[in-house]
């Protein structure tokens, strides 16, 4: 439970707002950080902390693309395919990226190994630097598919190295 695990952080978050309900977004972030995505239980927990109905917490989580309502891969890749970015080739970039990762080229999805989730999103506020990809909230701009493939392989190697380290530690 967030309240038991992070009492100080929650106190600090509430201290920034005059009304408990205003803390819903930072608390959703905290829940997502803890659970990896916003489970029904996480939404209830946040709603309980903010004294709001879980439906309200769910609607906020559903509105913003930075909140995950489904389990995601370790690397959560969001590509803006909104019109200004599409005009700079983001649509084509998204399709090629999906094909490279072996997921649905229209809607994206999660790779079979659970390592990558790729999805199209609306404006990420980097319209002049498209194609733009956000990986776990880190931006990569002015991409082309070759550069993106290099990033994917770098992340794949990092994940494998982490796994090796974990195996050694056991
Ligand atoms: S329209 Fe793609 S970042 Fe703004």
C-alpha cells in the first residue's frame, strides 16, 4: 500500500496543494512508479488518499497518455503521430518501428518478450523535432528508423546485462 510504504512522500505531495484532490496526478505517478501501471487497486488507493471517487481517478488516468492503464513493457515507447509530426514522417516512422519490434503496425503493442511497448500518442510538445519518441519519459528527437533501431538494440543490451547481473546475484 502506498500510504504505508511512502508516508513521507505522500505528506510532501499533499503539502504542495491547498486541496487534497489536487494531488491526484502526482499520486497517480507515484502509484504507477510503484506498480508499473495503474491497476484498479492502485486507482482506488489514490482515490482514497485524495477523498475522491475511484471513477474520477480513472477518468484522469484515462485522459492523459502518461498514465498506463494496462501493463507495459520495461521500455514504454510513445511516438507522437499527431498531424504536425505526421507531416514530418512520424506516421511512417511509427509503422517501421512497430514492424521492427514485431507488433501491430497500426496500433502498436507489447513485444512477446515483454521488453517493449510501443504506442502512438497525441502531441508531446516537440512538434518541430519529429519524429519524436518518448521512452519512459525521456525524449529522443529528430529520429529516423535507423537511429531508433540503434536505440532499441542499446536498450535490449542494457536489459540483458541487468538480467545477467540479477542471475549472478542469486
Ligand atoms: S504534434 Fe507531435 S509533438 Fe506536437
